[in-house]
C-alpha cells in the first residue's frame, strides 16, 4: 500500500468510499428507553464519525426475544425504525 493510501478513495462493489478508514460495529448502550429506540445521542455519536469511509453500526435486535443486552437499539418496531432514521439523516 502506498504511503498515505489510507486516506485515498476506494471502490467496494457499487460503493465509492472517500477513504479506507472503516469503523467496526460496536454499541454504546445508549438506547436507554423502554422501547429500545435509537436516541439523539446515538445519532450524534455516528455523525461525529461520519468522515470515515465506512461505518458499520451496532448490531440491532430484530425482535423482543433477540435483545442481547441492555439499552441496545432495535429495529423491530415502527418507533425503532424512526429512531434509526434520525441516525441516518444526521
């Protein structure tokens, strides 16, 4: 890899990424509400890292039975879908 290549654009499939900085999935347990909805704090967390080439968000439970641990945002209710929309828009 050439010197400075980390900050060079890269094409991955159909995606043109601005650099080769990828952020692995991790959670911060910030969906601290009874519905496990993504919060403005989660949106802020990801928007602060938006200059990375690729962000892989935290794992999200797809059902109430799939909750692995406390305060993780889900994606199995309409309220949760709406919560993730604020993350995407930020």
